[in-house]
């Protein structure tokens, strides 16, 4: 079996550097709480320490996101936060100090985009964020969310089309690029 | 001007998800499609704003605490440290009567005695068991593009960039397998108890066979060794008392590690003649979504169900519910007196639409509960390729629905169909939570096994929540390893906890578990902890001085009971070499060896395809239905592929 050339130590360190922030945001969206998210992400990296780099390295990102997601869902269940985000309902992060997405935007167009995202079904939001925020491929998103490639394709397309509709009403989008 | 290219293809184009050929094709088509060019421009702008907006979202100071980082960095540097945990005081020793003497295996002395049952002794046992249980699911998806059969809902099909790193088993797509981390050897002085739930599922074998017959080696995580071993029935004597099953233990040399011993625990459920089968209330819940169209899916489901219905009679009722985009009842619960009505309804089924498994499951359970037969077989039979792509598709939520419904006394059979799209891990989980069993059917022959020869085992549950706990004698056994059952490991204290769910056993079923044992005194390289400062290690009881190898304890509940029964046996090793092992043990060992090779297991020792073939042939037995000979063929195929 081929081994990753770097030490475990350095390998985990590099992964931590690259994925700490995005995983924290991902976990925070699922658990609804920044502190829970920290625990989830810590667990995720502890699991990475026990993993075989030769097996995991080739698909590190989906591995981390999958572990993180499952852990976060477990934690949410334990914490009794079973209510998934419904359509039209903005997320609240009571303890984590994370506000509704749209408030974070400094720019009007960005606020509009985030507001539309907030109204999407949870699954659409998740797939869309994994694509545009986390930069995963469709295939990786399918692995992480445990859905088929076709489903990912549908979710991302539907989300992007919804945002386009909203922006279209405000500007001549085709001239924007 | 109308746009020729579908939106999802344009989105895939804009976000760079098309492969080279598709990308070029779109580019070419765009030249003559002004509407599509306009859409692409809009999508580009939308994608740009989306990316920017999302990157802006969320506080940038969301960070792990320094302490958390430190823990991770420390763990990354060195071997896993054992965290100290405080546990309640030890439970007192107490004694229980074993209710029955069950079967005797020829090679070993099996005694049903007044057994000492030990409460959970140390936090470490709990901890290690806990670690096993929390193995993180990891899904492997790979493929060459979208499923061809989704055309109805998608229009023109984009095909996607193939990531060479991910596509390590080319030719199969979107199959999901949980990562299996094999059980390691455990030091008996530190982990004297091995506890797990039985598993009668056999789906992994049919799945492995499918891969091999298609000319590829299966992905390692598709190989669940216990399911391979349990695919075959073994000639264990049925119980003669009034316990629902008998237990048979055999110990012999270990073929892939000559210095080790191989112990087999075999359970056999009582056999039931066809005319003894209790009245049945069955609800078929059939996935008729678009993805079920291929010959080896819905048409095969219909054939399998027809086979089943033909064996039912006036005491049996069948309802048929279907689900696709919406779910509905095709046939209300109907007595099989009128077999023709049922068969006609089956015949009319056609596929189309996307899959909302959640609503269908609700409906099926409702129908089953309404027609509940006390003391009878009440069962939902779910036939699907497992690709739930609309509605309740969150696996956790589906599992929750099923867990809730299982309390109604309705059992579940999950049957996976088709190739290339089986959500193996989802289906197995559903079956586990639904007091159910899971089979994978790829051919009509396999349908005959599940719904023909073994119909009793498939339909009639004779004991539920069957758990096995083994206490090893440290004077005889230095270390042990349970082969397979990775996702069935229980914490030691779960054994006596009747609220903890475990596997079911059906009429006539056999269940086999294998342990690889390292005799006491042999060197084995196990991760160790430092000696304790405040406690002395193991103090042996008088029983440890006997030649007993281990104590086998079984717990089970009658199908409608809430309180478990306990059976207990002590086992000695008569030092039989592997050459003298029974045909059944030889065959089971060859299957386990095959599984380890396919899994690329660290524990496969000297196992080779040739060795597996040799032992399998010695263990062929009378092989009435030809399953063992088929296995030998598969090993040959695997050998040729490797």
C-alpha cells in the first residue's frame, strides 16, 4: 500500500489549516450553534488523526465534510434541535452569535442573494453552499450528502435558478459579467 | 427564440461540472443558440454574486479554541491516548439460571450450566466498544455521469467531469457504502468481553457477486464479511427444546494464521414447515420511480412478488402500495384466497416519476397496522433501488420514521434491487431500525432463495434482539478478534439492557460468527497502555484455572416479548487442527478468508485465493442448491481479476 509521503502530524496540520474555517461554518449551520460546531470540528479532526493518510488523502475534502456532517447531525439530535430549517424561515444562531445570513452582507446585491438562499429548502441550501462556498464538486457533494449525482445536479440548478430570478428583477444580469 | 439546452446542463457548464466532450458540445451548441447564450451570461453573473455573497457570510473569527487545536495536534503526533473516564461502581456478581440446554456441537463440549454473568467490569471495555460504534460513515460514490434512467425528470443529460482520484472502481455509480474499520485484536486482560448483535443479512454477498460477474473487484467497503459468511446455510442441528434456536461452537486451527485458533459460534433457528407458517398480513411497498425501469429492477420485483404470492393461501393477506413522486395504494389488503386479484394488480404496475420513499413508508405501515393479525406475520416488504431523491430523503429522518413504526409490531423486510444505484448503507440501516432483514436481489435465482426456499426465514421472526456476549478466559486466550460484524458491535453493558435493539433471527435461519483467537502466552503486538498506578491488573477467578476457553452468553426476546431470556455455555478447546474441522467450519473459514482478501485486510495473514479455493472445496459438503459451488466460481473470477 502506498503511503502519503508526509508525516501524519504535518498532514493533519495542513488539513486543519485549509478546512478549519469552512468546516466550522458548515457544522454551525447544521447545529445552529458555534460552540457545538467547534466540538464537532474537533471530533472530525480527531478522527482524521486516526485515519490512514494513504486511504483518505485522495478524497480528503469529502471525507472531512462527511464525517463533520454526520457528527453534526448526531449532535443536533442529542441537543434536541430536531427542527430542520423550514422554507422562508431565517436561521437563528442563539448562542453562537451568528446572525441571519443576509445581515452579514455589506452589499445590496449580496444581501439579496443571501435572502433568497435563506428561503430555499434546507437541502438546496446545503448543496448550494457546498458548491459555491466550499467549492466541492457535484460528485463530492453527492458523497457528503449521501444523494445521487442527479439529485445534486437538481438541487444546485434549482437554487441557482431561484437566485437568478430574484436578481433579474433588479438588474440586467446578462450585462453584469 | 427558444433555448435548446436544458437549464441544468447550462448550470453544470457554468460551474465547470461538465467533462471535456460535453463542455465542447455545449460550446458548439451555444454558437447557434442566442437564448442559451443569454442564460449562460445570467448564470455566470448569478454564480459570481452567489460566491461573493457566501464568502462574505459568517464571522471570520469562528475558530477552534487553542485547547481544541492542541488536543488535535497532540493526537496527530502520537498514538491514541486512553482518556480516563469515571464510571459508576462495579455491579455485584450475580448468578442466573440458563433456561435450556441447546444443541451440542460434535467437536467441543457445550455445557448449559449455572452461569456466572459478569457485569461491565471496566470503563475501557465501554470505551473501546463505544469507539467501534461511532465509526464514521463514509460514502464512496463513483461513476461516469448521471443515471441514464433519470431522463424523464432531467431532459438532456449532462455528463460530469471524472475525478480520477475518486473513480477508483470505474464503471459503477452513486453506490454508497459505509466505511468499515475492521475489528482489531483485543487484549483479553483489558477487554475480556466481546459483545455484538447478530446479523442475518446477506446482501453484501449478492452485491460482491454482482461486481465480480461484471468483471470488477468490489470496493473493499462493499464487502461485509459476516454477510458473506451468513449467505450460506450451515448444517447446524435445529433446537430440540423449546428455545427458538440452538447454539453450536467449534474451535480449530486458523487456516490463515497457523499459530492462532479459529472459533465459530453458530446459531440455528427452529425450522418451520410451510403449513405451520402463521397467518400473514403483508404489505408490499414497491418503488415504481423512473430509476426502477430496467429489467433487473421493477420487472424483477414483480417476478419475485409473484413467486411469494403463489405460496400464500386463504389465511394470508396482501396489500400493495407504491411510491414514486407520490405514493398510493394499488391494492387494499386482500385475502390470498383470491390470488388472481393480487397477481393482476402486480402485473399492472409500471414505473415512472421520482422517488419519495418517506411518504410510501408511512402509508405501508398504516395499512399493515390496520390489518394487524395478532400472533401472525405482520410485515412490510419494501422493494427499491434505494435512491430516495425527493421528499423525506434525509436518511436520519427515514430511519426515525421506521424506528417509530417498528414499535407497532410490524416487521420490515428491505429488498434491494438493481445495479449501479443501490444505496446499500441506507437500506441496511432501514432494515436494522425496522426490526427487519435486508436482502439484495440481482437475479431471479436470488429471488427464489429469498422468497422461495427461505420464505419462512424471510417472513417469520422467531426471536428478536438476539445478542451475543463472550467472556474470554485470560488464562487460555491472550487476544481475540471478531471477524466482521463491525457495525453490530455493542457496548458490554448493552447486553443486559433490554431497551437496546439488536438483530432478529428467522425460522430456519443460521447465523455464524467467527473469532480469531491468539492463545495465551503468544506474543502479539497490541497497542498497550502503561501499567496502572492505583490498581493491580486482572485477578483471576478459580474458573480461570479450568481449561475453559470462553463463556458464550446469548440473549434474545420472543417476537412479542419485551423481556429477554438468557442462555449461557462454557467452551473448551480440544486442540483440533484445522484439517479436522467440520466441512461447515472449513467452508465458513474459506468465505471469511475470501472476504479478508477482498477487503485487503491487515489480518488476512497467509490467505490467498488458491488457499481459499482449496479449503472451500474441502468444505463443499452436499451443497444441495449449488450455492457453495457458485462461491468457488466467484473466487476463481476474483483471482483472475486481481
